[in-house]
C-alpha cells in the first residue's frame, strides 16, 4: 500500500515515550492491566488507532472502558501525524487496539510504547493481497490485472490489504478476538465482555445477511471507486471492484488507467463512480463526467464525521449497501 510515512521528530518521540513508559511502570498493578483505570473511575483506559478499532472497543468494552482514538473525526487515517502528547498517551494506556498496515506512524509509536496489553487486529484474521482490480469473478478483459484474492498473508507481510472491517464476516472474526483479549486484560469483567462480543457479532451477522441478500441479483457486478478499500467486500459478495487510485486514496491514476476504466464502465454497464468523504472527489467526478456516469458516496469507514451517512459503523454500512444496490441495479 502506497502510504506516505510521516516522521515524528526523534527528540519529541524519545522524550514522550520515556515519560509514558515511566508512568506506565509506576502505575501497573498485579491484575495484569495497567493501573491507570483506577484514576478513570475504575474503567480500562483504551487507546484505539482509528474508527474501526474505536467502534470495536466501545461496543465490546461497554461501561468498563474509556476509549480514546488517535485519529480524530475528519482526519484521513493514512496521513495521520502523531504529536508528542499522543505518543505519551499511548505509553500511559491500559490497552491499545490498532490495525497494523494502515498507519505507519502509529505502528512505529505503538511498538516503542511497550504497553503490555496491545492487540494488532490484523493478527485475528487472514489478510489477502488485492490489486486495483479486485472481485468475485474475471471480467475477461485482455490486460486486466491478475486477481490475487486467494493469496493469504499475515498482517505484517508486504502487499496485504488491511481493510478487513469492510467485510462484516471478517470484522466479526476480529470482534471475537478483541473480546477474548479484553477478557484476559480485565478478567474481573470478562463475563460482560463475552456478552457484549456476542451481541456485536449478532449485529454483524445480520448485516452480512443484508448484504448477501441485497446484492444477490443485480444488473451488473462491477463498481468503480476512488479508493481500492473494498476488496474484501467485493470478494465476499462476488462483486468486481475497479479502483481508480489503488490503496492510497490520494494517489493519482495514470492516463492509461483512466482509459481502461472508461472501457470497463462501458463493457460492464457501470452506472456510478464512487468517492469517499475524507479524500478529494475531483478524479471521480472528472471520470464520471467524461464517461457519462453519475457519482455517489461509498464510505470506507475510516472515520465518522457530520458528512457520514450514519452515526456508526452499522448505519454507514447499511448506507453503503443502499448505494451499491442502486448503482448495481439490484432487483
């Protein structure tokens, strides 16, 4: 994934991390979780890297956690710059939940923070390598990129697509792992974490069924999107994703790619070019105008803002389903 790495000044990181580690060691207790929760009304202090991790922590942790996210609403996660205060917050956390491969600056800071209860969600499921063209079946166009969906990788391997939360089935798998991890980190409330996990998995299963039924019979199976974040969703529901910019939503497509997309749109009877709320829609609108297509939002759910079509993960995913049904001509 072509993600621009943001560097934090070495002196700021070193000072912040040392302070965080000193604080952590000073307040740890025999329960296995850091003791800062005692200063927080007895709640576990959880730091989540960005919204999909925040949602899991809040839903599963419930009343027993206080969740802070490093990526504030409206910030494009791939471009996140960490301040010294945020690195310090990492070192003082009771529990850290993140997804390796999305935010290199966060990955580096978490590794340095050394918090005992740290969970990489990418280790809870199998990751796959996805190309710009990803989907459930072959278009049959000469020269189209080979589909690599069957190649499975662990999260730390290069080329793995980290957008697992956009597949409700994989997200449910991750939720189960997060629940088990919280039970271990805070055994006093294990029963509640187990109950909350089961309730969330039930919601995600219901969401999966809505997608499965809603996208079963369509006029076309192909959709074009600026950000190639929907590879797992496309594979799950036997759709074909054609990404304009690849994994990095800010990268510029080549003239050859734009030409190819116009040809794909005509051959596959594509009606819509999707864009997202946290990145520029300029390329999507230019392509749509040139090819005589409409535009709409397909949200990769990397953050919730007042522009989001829903208040949380479930609602925005349901909005995504409605947009896909309309664009694909669901019957």
